C-alpha cells in the first residue's frame, strides 16, 4: 500500500499473527491425528480423526478468509495465488465429510 510492503502495516501484522497461530493449531492437530492412526481402539481413532478434520477445516477457513481480506479485491483474482489456495482449501473442507458431518460423528463416539 502506497509503496510499502503489506506487512509493514501494524494492524495487518496483528491479523497475520492470528493466522500464524491458527496454522500452528492445525499443524498440532494434524500431528495428533497422525499419531492416533495407530490407536487400536477404533472408536478412539474415529473420534480423534473427526476432531482433526474439524480443527483443520476451521483453521483453514480462518487463514484462507483472512488472506483474501488482507489482499483486498486482488485476493480473489486469478493473478494472485491466494485466491487459488482459498478455493482449494474450501474444496478440501468438504472432502471426506464436512465439519458438520464430523461434528455429528464425534458426538456419537
């Protein structure tokens, strides 16, 4: 903006920190899900993997939406990769059951 990098704006820096925290939460949950793949109890494994899918979907949506917002209208154009990644995250979010499906599955376990 006005010849300065987007990261130089302090208000945007705070939003980027929130995005980084969400990313770290998703990484931690992915590690938990991967570790639970060897769980012999199928109910515990199913519950853990549903929780993993729910959290990764939530954090992907937060990061994707914030990234598009930070870039303004350019975030949804084909010129920037951020729009493509956001669309891809949206598709991943509904693959293998959306969050609502996994929430119901988690509650039943």
